[in-house]
C-alpha cells in the first residue's frame, strides 16, 4: 500500500505511517533498525533501489530524505508505503525544498523506529564534517562513499580520517571485503614471511588505498600502489622470503586467478558488487569497525582513530551563509614610500617638495610686492592732485 502526501508536514506523515502499519498488519512487525538515506534528486532513484536491496536482508524502517534546492519555497512532499515497491518494509520517501532541507531531522526524528539502532547513509555529496548534519549525529552507524565525494577520493579519505568517530565506515572499504577474505585464506597454510606487496588499481582508487593500508597494518611491510586500466582493484602481488610469491589477478571484474609458488593456479569468483549488496553488508554489523580505523589511519597518517569518543555534538552550520571578511584598512603611505614606488629616491622627493615650497613662497612675495607698489603709486597720484 502507498499513500502520497503533497505539501504536507511531519505530523501528517506520522499519522499516515501509523494508518499504513495498521492496514499492513504482520508486515509492520519485527523491525531491526532504522535506515536513513540522505541523497539528492539526481541520485534518488539509485539510492532507493540500493536501500530496497539492503532492506530485503535486514527488516527496517526506511526513511529516504531527498534534499532539493535550498533557495526554493519551503515544502515537503512524501510517499508513505508498507510492503510496496521498496520491499516488505515500512518506507517513507520525503522530498524537502527550501530551508526545510537544512533541518530534515525535525521531520525524521518522530519517524524513527522505537528502541532500534539508527544507520545513516549518504549517497552523493557528504558534509566535510558529519557533525554538521543532525542526521549523522543521531545515528550510531554512519556510512559514506568516497567514490561519490565529487573530487579526489583520496582527499575524501583524509577528510573522513580528520572527522572520524567510532561507528563511521565507507563503502570504499566495504568493496575490499572479498579481496581481504581471499588474501587471508591464502595465508592460512603459508609459513614464509612477506617482504613487500603491491596493489594495482585504477588511478586514485580509494578501495585500493584502503586495501594497501590494511596490508600494511596486518603484514607490517611496505605496500606499493600502481595504476592499472581497471575496473577497480585489478591485482594484489605479495613477495615472500625464499623468492616465493602470492598473486591475485582480476582483470575483468568478475573472475580472479590465485597464483602461488609451487601450487597450480586456481580460478575463483571475485565479482564487483552493487550498491545494495555493499549496503546490506554494512547493516550486518552495528558496532565500530576497528579494522577499518586501522587501515584509514595508515592511509592518511592520522593516529589513534579508534580511541576517539563515539558520540558527536551537533555543530549548526548554514551552508547558504556567506562568510564576509572586513577589508583591511589601506596603509598610510609616506612621502618616501611614494617616491620609492615611482622609482625616485626619498631625497629626490624631499628636493621636489622643497622646490614646490620655494616656488610657492616666491609667488607670495611677488604678490605682496605688487600690492605695496600699487598703494605707493596711489598715494603719489593723490599728492599731485592735491
């Protein structure tokens, strides 16, 4: 069942959701968590599909917040459904216009499932600091994606490390799970110590950076990153003592070849997964991912990430407010500075000023002399007439 509400408010959404739950009956029971999805209109359809895939494995209340133009008039449109196209879950699609999109928590908070953990996933642009977004502060688990950062993904990882708190994770890290599982199993029966390693991937691939960080933290060796044609991570090569070698190749994004010294090659499935599968994996665990923190620490050089407090304090920041700086007062320019700027020396400037004063004094003196001579001539003419 589905109900569409145009130009509505949070109270009406809560009432409609309660009515839909009563009508659905058994479908509305057994919620494991609340999944809050924050996205923009251009990614809305993709985010809905991924969230529906993840929700099919984890019964949850799905709240999708689509933030529209901030400069538009305040408005809220919503679609409430239970067991509809977004799966057998409770789902609310909300499109927020104007300044309301900056205060989405005012609508989301009353819709959270009671006594259930909250997971927030940003699909698209992510704030530089998650404490700027109340939808991130209220969540115990926060999922970002460096691939959709809009700029250099490695720089996005540095921002995530600077802003990190236990409970944060990134889908770039989730993409490395099959690689890490395959590498860990390959080391089960190996006795030779690794001496170096190399990760090959597309240029500036954040998953490759995190995979290299994980290998460094676990093996204690230097890991080189090199570029390839992709897609994604294409190979991991580990050198060991005694000239032994372990290599995993995945040139097509589907099938990997595991090569080890003294053992025949094996073909293993290593398919690249979609957003829904990645998100579903992150919903399986709701505690802090300390292994991710260690890998992120190695990649960015930021220490003690796992020791940070798990809770954030909301920092209100208006993204539309422009920071204006007062213009600095113009410095007082001395005569010597002006002379230096025009290529003349301070002495020349003083000489010119002295000449100007002398010329002005001479003009004044000549004017006085003319006035005196005129008065004398007038007195002489008066005497002759008398």
